[in-house]
C-alpha cells in the first residue's frame, strides 16, 4: 500500500498535534455551555472515523454521538459526485442542544451544508462544524466551518480514514495517491 503513495502530505505526529489543538479550541469555545446536557458529536461516516476517535479523546466533555452516513466519492471517483445522505442516527431531540459536525475533508461543501441544514431544522442551540482537511478551493473556503485541522491544495489524498475505492483508510499518515493508481482504474472521475 505504501508504494501507492506519491508523497506524505501530513505525517501522523503533525496530525496528532493539530487534533490536540483543535480539542483545546473546541473545549474553550464551549466552556460553560455544555456542562448539563453535553455536546452531541455528529460524525459523517465513514471517512471521519479515525479523526473522530482521536478528537473525542481530546474533549473532556460530557457527550453523546449521533451518526450520519453520507457518500460523495463512490468507488474510484476522485471528485465529489454530489452528496447522498444515506442515514441519520441522532440521539433524541436536538432542541436546545449543542452540536458538533465532524468530517474528514471539506471540498465541495455539499455534505457539510446538507447535514448542517438538516440539524438546524431540529432547533439546536448551536451547530458547529469541524473538519480535518479543507481544500483551498472556493467551494470549500466559502462553506461555514468553525474548526479546520489543515488547509491543503486541491490534491486527491488518502490515509487517516480517507479512502480511494474503500482502500488506504488504515494508513496512519495523509498522503497523495500516485497518479498511475488513479489512472489504472477505468471509470475514475478525474478533475
């Protein structure tokens, strides 16, 4: 698998350090707001699973977890094919609650905007978003997101939960996939 990676974009130590910083920022921002009812984390599955597991360890807050299953990069697609919300499992009423949406990568912005709109329709006290990666493209930069791990160039990346055709999620670093791997798959949607 490592031979399929052109280069490491963000190594595991840098990721770990940044997640700790994000955790401190989130806790500071929510101090005094979530003590009684707690925070509801809403990870967008499945790419965010590794990020969520590490970030929640940095949040010494009372919390619940709801899940959203969404797909925007089916199979070998390397550009968003539009968001499809496939499942929304939220813990009870969201009215008056504080919600933190978590995702692995922000590019088209459609997933975050769709999930945020759905949650906002349920009258929470606040809705915030946190992403590990945000691409430096207009659609991503214009999408409301309170917490961003890293801004990256518009490259196709894998590892640390991010996949290509459901592979590479288990790589501990974030890397750029070799172009010939992408080209070898017919049906690949290239940007």
